[in-house]
């Protein structure tokens, strides 16, 4: 759990610095920072997709699994209204701690909370780092992630405000939970399953980039079930002996 605690601390520091810096930036400068962050997020996501699928046997078929998982995951997420629940949580946190009373500020708070939660918790470093930390107490990968997340939190908070800092709740639940269940998860996850999971997460991060660039408003949290469906589908196909899925 040391890695998760470190991650929480760096996000809080980055948020504090970002909020302090953002208050001194004119609106045009904050918009420029947000656009740059959106472009960087897209680049990060694309690199993760390429890295996850590189040298994967039957990569085209695995990508079809990913796309179908996102499609059906999105349908399931819409039915469960996961995005709505996450937004309601963000609004409740804003009312409890920020209390701005301003609709625009509330929307900004929620946007910061949701975007930061997804960026910090959807990705291969989250899964692998948390498993290593939970099994062996090796938090080196989470230490690297914590450093990156700290700088990302600074950039996010400069444009989106203090809501970014409340993503530590999501970090604690997701990374802490994975670390506690590390033994079971490592035994269950094969290399193809982890690759598909990483690529699926990276595709969701593409959606965050598009949202930050104001190109498309996406209810991203509703696609989170895809992170379960994708590796589960690979496990089922592997059980039938399909090459590259076992």
C-alpha cells in the first residue's frame, strides 16, 4: 500500500501547486494549458495502445475483442448510469468541501474530478504497479506513476481546479483494492489478458483527450465495464484454445 499512499501524496501536492498557479493565469492561458494537456493525453494513450498490442499474436482479433468490449461495456454502463453516479459523487464532494454555489464552478469541479480519476486509475501502470506493491512490497513502478501523476495533477488543476485533488478517493479505492487482491489477480491474469486490458484502458484515455479538447462530450465512466469484459473475453477465448489468447 506504500505505492498508493505515495501516489495520493504526489497528486495532492500537484493539485495544490496547480490551483495556486491556475489562479494567477488569465483565462486564455488556462485554455491553452488545457488544450496542451488534451493533446498530451491523446499522445500518451496512443503510445500505450501501440505498446500493449505490439508483438501480440492475433492482434487484429484481440482488437476486435477490445472494440466489442467497449461497445457492450458502454451499453452496460449506460444502463447502470455509472457516469451519472460519478458526477453525483463529484457534485456531493463539491457541495461538502468547495461550496461555491456557482453552476460553472461546480461543473468545473466535477470535470476535474472525473477526468483526473480516469487518467490516474485507468492504465497498465495502475494494474501492474498495484499488483507488485501488494505481492512483494515493490512500489517502484507506482513511484514512477506517482511522479507522472503529480505533474499531471499540476497541469489538470491549473485549468480544472481543486476537483482534481479529490481523485485521491478513486486512487485509494482502485489501487488499494488491487494491491489487497494482488495474489488472486496475478494468478488469474495472463499476459494476453493484461495486454487487452491495457489497450482498452488506453482507448478510454483517448476519450479523455477528446473531452479535454472539447471535440466530443463523452460519458466516459459508462465505458468502465469494458475493463472487465475485455480480459474476461480473452480468458473465455483462451479456454477454447484460440492461438494467442491462452
